[in-house]
């Protein structure tokens, strides 16, 4: 039993965000023998974790939280107390792209991580395992280990890398049944002991063959590389969409044909208006920066082109709209269907819809945004343009009197709308730009819409 409590182990997690909250809730739900305390400096976030209105929208998450909250799962702002109590501390604070100084626009901003490390050193009174849960540049563990172990209390901190691979919207299933869990540690007796402690936690519900161990640098780099590979697949398929539109090839057929090759596989080959989310662009740019800082300019430009293609795809989507709508959208009402960076989340970080909205506003369109979960975030993202936009959770109201619909997020509800009713209330000619290719294009064309999918010939009545 852990000293002072009836639990076998006390675990703390610093950072109660999209990663810290769900991962710790799962550990607590699956392991009643551990006490899990999730702390954050953001008091309103903690308050929300302690309510039924969780701070993030994630299907199934509330049920998992409710299994353990108050039993062996606690959310608190008392960061210092949690540090003192825990033997294992996961750190899942944010590591955004640096916006200032050296590496601005590319490098990871590690200030939250370093501040956390220094607080751990200040508060700790016993040896601890520090787990890198945030996505970090390769070799961060070396710097962190130096900061942590430069203490005069004789305390040893062992830094382990345990990157998180969950995707938003499927976080609960991803943590419950992960493709793999990766634990990287130093190849020393203390490193191996720390690694085994972390493996033991996951082994409570993850099959042994899915728990991988590696050296700490491989684990750190695997996370950046995994995100870069996923993003690269999307940019690759998107790079073919424009060619399809020029040649009458159909990207859905091409994607299917490519994906049936078992060496390639079918996932992450859906063409789109571009990828968004808090991770892909940030981690790609971080990888680019790291390559550059080691003098690996060819590798850096290779990965940089994945970001460039993504930006291009989003701009191309709006250019297609302007071109199709007789080269002007000024004064025209345009309904954006979806603002979240993907379906089943309210998160809008790096959402392609932000860029689409801004480009349309520059063209002086009247932009109406509808989304079932992301309107509060949309208001923040476009705070400098609130007079130029309208927000509504009702897609029918958004489309009322509109010249065009631009579908940016693949919410199921947009597949199921009554498009005949929508068409009747739109300005004519009525346009639909399907940035996710999820709608029934032939049926929309028959209703009377001019339909512009991504990577497929347009269906036009003129
Ligand atoms: P987030 O912004 O949602 O959460 C981070 C939290 O850390 C915030 O609530 C913030 O208040 C808190 N924090 C910052 N400094 C702190 C401090 N000194 N003390 C206590 N709390 C502090 O971020 P996130 O999306 O959960 O991402 C966290 C990390 O995980 C990032 O490195 C990210 O790259 C990585 N990651 C994210 C995802 C994802 O889908 N969001 C997936 C895998 C990995
Ligand atoms: C990603 C990684 O998948 C996850 O492993 C990592 O831990 C965090 O980053 P996330 O950003 O939550 O997860 O969502 P993901 O499902 O990867 O989608 C990212 C973006 O790519 C979304 O905008 C999505 O719509 C887009 N996408 C995805 C495509 O455009 N086409 C596809 O085929 C797949």
C-alpha cells in the first residue's frame, strides 16, 4: 500500500486537457487499486472535470469518468500536493508551436514543460518517475533529466517517454483498445525499473503484445514520425485531387484502388479540404525544425512540403468556390457546414474551416457558420471578424437564403439533412462544395444543386 493511503500506487497527471483527462480517467477506471489525481492551473477546466459538463466533448468519456471520479480519480488545482503524494507523475501539458524568438513558427514551445519540471523539483521529497505524455522533440528527456536531477535534496527523477496516440472523437476507444502503447526508457537499471512500472500500469487492461518498449529517444521520435506519416498520407491523397479534377479521374475510385493494396492499406486516404487538429501541423513543423537544427535540410524540406500541400488544398477549395460562383462571392451568403477540425469533436484547433472562413471574409462574402459542437470555439477563432459572420446550430437556418453551402466537417448529421427543403430556400443557382465528399452528389444534382466535390468532376446545370 502507498504510504498514507490505502492505494497501491499514487499517480499524478499535470495537465487536464484532451490527453491528460481521458487517459487518466481510463487508468483510474481500469485500476481501482491506484489513486489518480489530475491537476491543472486552469481552475475552470478542473471545475468542469468535476461536473457532468466535461470541458471536452468526447463520446463515452463521461461514463468512464463517472466510474472512478470520487473513488480513485480526482481532479484538482492543487498541483503541489499532487506532486508530493505521487510516485509516478505523467506530464501532459501543452507543447504548442513557438510563436517567439529562435525557432518561432516551427519549434515546440517547451515553457510549460520546463515550468512543470521545475515545480516538481521544488515540491518533491522522494524519488519519482516522470512520464513524458506530451509530444516532445526527440532528446527532450535529456534536458528534463538534467533540470530535474540538478537538485540538492538527493532525490532521483527517472524520465520515461510514453507518447499518446489517441485521436480526438475516438479517444475513449483508442485508450481502451490501443494499437500499441509505447514506453521508452534509458537503458540503465533505474530506467528499466521505471519502464517496468509504467508497463505494469497499462498491463491492467492492454494485452502484453501491444505494449512496446524502446529506448527513450526512439519513443520520443516515434510520436513525431507517426503523426508525420499520417499527415503525409492525407497530403498525398489531396495532392492527387486537383489532377483528378483536370482529368476526369475520380479520387474516390483512385483512393479505393490504392488502399486495396495491402502494402498501402485503406485508412487515412480520404480526400478533404485539408487536415486540421492541434497535432499534425505542430508536430510536422517541429520535425522540420529538428531536422534543420541537425543540418538535415533535405529531410526538413520533404516534411515541410506536407504542410505546404495542406495549406494549398484549403486555399484551392476556396478558389474553386470563387471561380465556380462567377468569380465573385462578395455580398453572397455562404453557409459553412461544420467548423470542428473533424466530426465528433468540438475542437477547432487548426481547423481548415478557420482558413476557409477567413478567405471568404476577405472576398467579402457573408459567412454563416453552423456546427453541432464547435460554435463557441468558432466565436473565439473569428473574434476579430464577429461583425462579418453569423453563427447558428441549425443548418437549415444557415442555408436559408444562401448562394452556397461549403461542407468543411464530416458530421453524420449533414448526410441526413433534407436537401430538397434546403434547396428550395436557397438563392439560385444554388451551389454545394463538398470538402469531405460525404454527400450523395448525384442526388443533390438531381434536386437542382450545382455540386463541386473534391477530386471528382463537378455536376453543373450550366
Ligand atoms: P491541452 O491544451 O488540451 O491541455 C494542456 C493542459 O495543461 C491545459 O489545461 C493547461 O492549463 C495545462 N497546463 C499548462 N501548464 C501547466 C502547468 N504549469 N501546471 C499545470 N497545468 C498546466 O493540450 P492537449 O491537447 O491535452 O495536449 C497535451 C500534449 O499531448 C501536447 O504535447 C500534445 O501535442 C499531445 N497530444 C495531444 C493529442 C490530442 O489529440 N489533443 C494527442 C496526442 C498527443
Ligand atoms: C491525430 C492522430 O491521428 C493521433 O494518433 C495523434 O495522437 C493526434 O493527432 P487527431 O488530430 O485527433 O489525431 O485526428 P485525426 O483523426 O488524425 O484527423 C486529423 C485531421 O486529418 C482531421 O482534420 C481529419 O478530418 C483529417 N483527415 C483524416 C483527412 O483529411 N483525411 C483522412 O483520411 C483522415
